[in-house]
C-alpha cells in the first residue's frame, strides 16, 4: 500500500486508479480471503510443480502460496485494501 512510483502515485495499478478517482486508503485486510487445497490441487490450479514445502510465487497472485508437503496442504491468503470514495 505504501509503495509509490517516482511520480508519487501508488505502485499498485488498482490503488492508483481509485486514488486518481479521489479515493483514500482506509485500512488493509491482510487475509481477506483464504484458499486451501492439496499440493496436487495447487499444482493443477497454478500449472506449477511444487516439489518442496515453503512459499511459492504463483501466477497473478497478490501473495505467496505456502505449501507443506508433509501435510499435503497448500494455503493462499489474499490481502485486500479498503478505500473510501468521496
């Protein structure tokens, strides 16, 4: 939320769009959505091989996918930013 481009506008294109329309940032919701699945499901959904436990960058993700091979589980928590338009 605080990352800015050289011109002072928000780095994130959606935040930048809403700020351009007059919105202000109210708060962040770091875990707005949580999605879980098996490692095999995540490999199918992302098209990636996930051979090790840990954090993985996934296509179009706003956050990393965290996998645990021993538990055969993956979890992705997507953040959200609340903004108010005047």
